[in-house]
């Protein structure tokens, strides 16, 4: 989960590489580095910490028009200048940048050391440069391919050689694109890195090998067969990936949710019917298996409630990271639904491939157009939530829930059953309800000041609101580093109630549903032990007001839409607490946006 940017063209490479790294920093910010190349050799710069630290080390150096750069999320080796990319061969004539994990790097390193190679870093990546050196007999392309064919694991790799105006690159299970401009070419982990210069991109596929020089690019398989990949126009614009006056990307993305939800819903509820392009034959399945990671796993849990209630279809939800290791029982009578914001999550892709091997029909709920996940499934639903730069997912989560609701309604429609017109109308009006929640952001910001020094937090909900409690706890711990747990409210009696005292804030999601009376009982149990109660409510409920220390009031909506509405105050509370603690909200420690390694 590192960011790669490479450039060959006529403009100063420095400006392209540094700008590209800034756009890719959500992928990793432990360290950063770059390397220029010309006829005189290689010139590199590295720095620990964010990209701005790298910028400080570079003055001048505008003459170079070829280079590679990298922003790192550490897997092998601590963050340091030595472990920062690019990495080099013994003679400092070959430089590489790498995203992924080389699973057999220890064996390769041992072999190379026996042959006289000397390593300087603790990374798995450095072996790539040494392997290329090992095979280099005057043909860098041939040496590169021989080296790559020895690698096991996931990778996106770009290499340059001193004195050569050529970029070489390949990928396997890690994203990589080519950007094509006028007399200039780019290679990057993601589209935002090149968007300031071109919107014409090629999405490389697994085991593609690309060679770029001043005359153009050629794409081959690693076996040497020349292939063609479609040049695609990207619809994303630069304004979408700028902060737009907000202090952090996370706050901007929270505030964008009325717009992004409208985009997810648009064109999919037409004349009281659901219109989506999934390729599912009625009666061709008995079960839906959903797999996801992190926030997407929480949306999958909500999806299970929605699909089973609306469509009457049996649903199982798996952590993608566990799915392929438990010998899952998959058949052609299953629909496997993968959920991922980025479409590049390594564990989710591996789970998808396991399901395909078992014969399942496959579908995806994904935000990024052209992502690996989107290309590998039979059909899917795009979220249309726009770029999400903040590491902690917000608007994508809301759009995932809306997409899962649409999917549930679609399955019900497939069965021939009628749809709830009132629910459809409320779904279309959902963005307005979200606007009403966001209008109360200042009150939540004020509340956050009271809890910024808290060490622990409990989030409790029942039914559909239980996964919302899980997500609220995840957001708080991700960006504020406060220990937080989410539970079904009734489960506190089975252990967590032992933690409750006058220093323990407990947030209840207490909007009206069939389990409202049960929530009241759980709140009374917490109050009896002096816990500090924050309650998300959607009405003037005197019994809750008597128990709660703080009320967060949200609009009353259909119970099946409540998870979207109820989650937004939790996002805002997490954001404002983290900001009040003086933390870098968009770059939480040890985390990166797109988890492209296992």
C-alpha cells in the first residue's frame, strides 16, 4: 500500500513527481523518495515522514525530465531513509520503486548474498534491483522480465537505468496505470497522481509488462507477447481531489454526503422500479456470500439485514482476510458479492478469486471505476461517490449502504414481489435528511471538546444499528487513537458492563425501531453504573432524555434508512475529537487508504 509515480517527458520531472506524490500520500506517508536519471547517472533524494519533508531536501534539479518516486507504508523494515524507496543495485545503476510484498524475498536475498550482492536496507523490495542487476547483460528489458518471473507475491514495480531514457514497469495484484499525454508519459498507482497532466489512462492488468521511451509505449505479457490495452478517458476532475476550503479531506468528504448519496441513487429508482445492470438470473441462486474488510465489512453486515428482510434471501458475511483460508463451501448456486471502496484491497480480491474458483456468480459494490475488482467480477454496482482521499472512509460507507439497499430491492423485484413505494420515496429524499444532520455539526464539535481527553468509549446499538456502532467505534479509534468498542447493546451484560464507571462514555444509537424499548433497558443499566450516556435519537423521547447526558437528534426516517442517518453524527464526533486532540486526521498513524498487501 505504497504510492508510485514515474515520469518521462519534456517538463521538469521534479514538479510532476512531487505533485504526484502529494496526490498519492493517502496510500502511505512513513517516508518518501525519488530518483532522477540522465546520461550522467542516477540522482536520488529520500526523507522520513510525509512528502513535505522530501520537498525540503530538493532545491534546483529542474534539468531532469525522467524519474521515479514513491511514498511508503512500511511492511518490511521501519520507516527510515535507508528503507525508503527507490532502491538500487550494487553499482547504483538501476533504481526501482515497488508496491506490494515479495513473499520469497528471504530466499532470493540469501541466493544473491551468496553471489556477492550487498544489501543496505531491511526491505523486501531491494531484492528486485539486485535481481535485475544479476540478469543484466546489456538488455535491461530482458533482465527486468527475468527478475520479475522469480518473484512470488504481489507487486507493482517501476525501474529505470542510469544513462537510459526508458521506464519499465509491471504489476501483479497491485494497481498500476499508464498516463498518456502529449510527448510525455506517466506511470502511477492511481489516477489522481496524473490528473493534472492528462485524463487519458491505461489500466494495466496482472502480468502486463510496459516499456516506455520517448517514442511511445509498448505493452507485452511477461512471456513476451505484445498486447493492446484500451486508452480510457477519466471523468474525475481536479476539484474533486482538492480540499475545497475544508481543514481536512475527511471533513470535506463527510460534508459531501448529500451529493454523493444522490449520485449513488440517481437513475436507479425509476417509476417505482429498480434499474441496475447486474447480470443475475431469477432462480439461479440460493444464497449470497459477501466479503469485505474494515468499514466495508460493516456495510456488508448492514447489507445482510437489508437483503434478508427485504428480499428474503439467505446471506453470509465474511471477513475477506479469513474467507479463503477456511475452505469455504462455494457453489454455482451462490452469488459472491465483494465490497470495496478502492477495488484494490488485496484480501477482497483474493476472496473473489477463491469464490470464482468455486463456481460462484460474482458481483461487486465498488467506488473506483476501472479498478481490479470492477474488472474481475461478472457485474457490479458503482457507488459514484467520487474520490475518497481521507484514510478513514466516510462518504463511501454511506454510499455502500445505499447501494446495498438498492441491491436488496432489486433482488425483491427479481422475485416478482412488489416494492414499498414509501421506502422508495424516502430513499430518493435521503440526501435532504443527511443535510439536516450535517446542519448540526457545530453542536457535535462542541460536544467533542468534552470528550477529547477520554481514553475509552463504548458504542451500542441493536439490529441494523449494531453494525453502525461497530463503524462508529472504528472511526474513533482510527483517527483519535482512543480505545473504542462497538457491541450489540444487550451484550454489555456479557462482559463489557464491567468497564463502565463515571469515566466511561457510552454512545447509544437509540432511534425508533422494534427494539427501542430494549435499548431503554440497556441505557438504564449503564446509568445505574454512572456511565456518561450520549444518545442518537430521532424524536422527543422523554424516557431517553431522562437517561442521557447528551442527545444528538437526527431526522426520523424509514428504519431501513436509519443506518445512513445515524452514522453521520458518529463520523462527525470522531472527526472533531481527533481534531481537538491536535491529530493529523487525514493521515492516522500506521494506516493507509488502500490496503493492497495481505
